[in-house]
């Protein structure tokens, strides 16, 4: 019997394990398997202003194929970008290729030598674009996996097509993502319209050149935002359109019933501006001097004046400007309104009769100054309008 048990133990001991050993054999990569790796920088190109991606297919540390993608300013004085993508022939440690840039159609020649350096790689050689040749000496470059590269390239355009409310997006802020080749015609269609286009969104970024899509950001009166979005969706090349982040910051917003402030379906802006002016004039101990609505963006600018206490004998005047925006608290209409006001902007001027003292405007971003000038304006408005303020910790109105 003991002999039989011993035989069984020997047989079982020689059988392959169904768990770890077998799995390790299955998951171990074959030594000659192809692997894709990426470099996301290459020093020395375009004075360090180029956005470079080098994709390599390898066996071990030896490259078998490579693609170089370079996005760069067309000149030192311009934000306009050009780009080339070149397939590189691999001969040992030498990478070579020719192509032309996609925008300026400039001829491009690449000749690089790659050298493994421990866990990093060194690159040397020349890249010529048109008549400009750049010497490349780039050392200690680390590579990343394809998964890591794709994760690093993921972008969020910030467009929300159907927001539930205006707590994460701003009622006046509209963005449209469209095919790059249709962006010019789309922008031309906005000429003469009551729409303010963000200048920064005119720049075609490297991300836009690579994705083939550009995002145009705009400001518009909240009353017309939904119509602008609906119209944009019908235009050629538009991929998506919706609301995005804008001027509204929730810690400076209040929410209150709309009924008292409407004439029919429209907000009575004159009544609202007058009520705000009264509240803020008392809060700032100042005189309300102007209230102007911007027909394009729907913003309200309120101006107040009060004597400056800095040097009473000079009889200087403090001018306080506040920007405000009002809209329903969500797209599609609501029985509640949301009102946002900016932090006060204060300047001091000499408005006395006769010769005047000229003062330079040294605007300060000091938070204490903003808090001092605010004078409890948000709480005063909330009380006057029987409104709630945003609780950021719990994401609710309170």
C-alpha cells in the first residue's frame, strides 16, 4: 500500500501545475515579438518649440520601423503651426526619410542616429525643413508604451451637449468642434452676428492638426445660446456643439425665483439692473452711475463711484465696476434664475474741477483687496433676491 501511495505522489509531482507556472509560460512575451514604443520629446528642434512624437516598432531594443511626427511654428514670430509626418527607413541604428510639410508644403529631410543608453536612448543627426537645417543632439530620452501614449493623448474639449443645469457649464459660453477644413467657412459665417469669438480659439494647435478637428469658443447672450448651438449643428463639418465653461464661477452666483423678474417669457433686465444697483450701492457705500447691457454677450456692467479715503485732501474718486450675467438656471427655460457677479474692479481717478492729478492704473490681483472691496455683496444680493447660494462641498444650492 505504501508503495502504491509513493507511486501516486511521484506521478502527481511530475504533472504540470494548472495555475501559476502554466500561466507564466503563456504570458511571457516571445523574445522576438514586435513592440510599439513612443518618444514624446526630441531636444533641439525649433529652439525647443516643436511638438515631437517618434513612434518605433521594435524587436528588443532594435527598431524595425519608425514614424516621426513633428508640429512646429512656421516662424519665431507666429503662433501658426505646420506639421510633417515621415516614415523613416531603418538601417541598423540609422533612421532616414523624406516628405513635405502638410501646410507650407516645405520639403523635409530627416537623418537620425539612435543609440541605446542603458534604459534611455540618444538621438543625433539633422532635420532639414525647407532651407533651414537643425542639428539634433538629444540624450537620455525615455520611451513609453502604446497604452501610456494613448492615455496621454486623450483630451476633453469641455463641450456638454445637453447639460442638466448651469452649475458645470456657463450659460453664455458656447463651443463648437468641427473638421479643420471647414473651420474657416464657419468663422466667416459668424461675421456680423451678435457673437463674440475667443481669439485664442483661432489658433490651430498641434492637437488640432493631428486630430483634424478644431474647437471654436464663443460668448453669446444666454437668451440666444440654444439657437446658436442648434444652428451650428446643421453646418458642414460640425462634429459637436454645446455649452462649455465660461465666466460664471459658482461661488459668486445666486439662484432665485424668476416670476417677479419677468415680463412674459423675457427677463425684465432694466428692473433687475435697478434692483442690483440699489443693493450694491448700499453695500459699497457708493453712488450707482451706470448700468449697461452688452447686446452680444448679455453681460451687464454696473459702475459705482465713491470718495476715496486714501488721501482725503486730494478729493479723489474710487470707480467700482462690476460685471454680471443672468439667465435661467438650466437650458430650455426654468422658473428659477441664476445671477452671477464678478469681483469688483476698483480704480482711483481725479474728477475734481480744473487741473487734475494723473494716476497710473496699477490693478492688483491681491485676494485680500478683492475681499475688502466686495464688502459682503454676495450675501446682500442673496438676501435682497430671496436667493440661495452654491454649496461647493455638497454640490447643492443652499
